[in-house]
């Protein structure tokens, strides 16, 4: 069981939270043209690494706010908790963000070029 420090409420039991999956997925804008393969990749493919990972969490039974966590998926150690809309600042978080395959996906590359 994880003991998660909510940025608004302090430490709480994992049962109060819902994991929203992978963080930092950029949604392609309507003007971005993607192939069916690239669109399917954006919709259905998720990173599932063994090691450090950036995740979105929701405090469902508390303040009802979203935030991001850098967590090791093997040891469940939490390295950083930071607001949605910002990037991780810890070394572990920066490495997890940069090493994510999604940084090289067509959906993200084309979305960032607009």
C-alpha cells in the first residue's frame, strides 16, 4: 500500500486516490494530420516501463484535485509529486520524462510543431 502525499491534503492512504495513468500525453490538435496508425498509437498505446515513470493521480476521496507523481514501478518509491501542467524537476523525473517513447511519437512531434 502506498502512502501518497497530496499537495493539498498531506499524507493519505492510496485507497483515497485513483491513478489516471501515464502523465504528459499531448493531445494532437484538430489541425494536426495523422495517419490511422499514428492516431491509433496516440489513443491506445501506453508506456509501461519497469522503473521510474510519470503518472497522473486524482485525490478522489479528498480534495478532488489532479497531480503528477514520479514513481518507481518496481519498488513503488515516490520520487516527486508536482502539479499538472508542469514538468518534473527531480533527476529521476526528468529522466523518466525524457526516456518515454512518446517523446518520439508522430502525434507528439506534429503537435509540438504547430
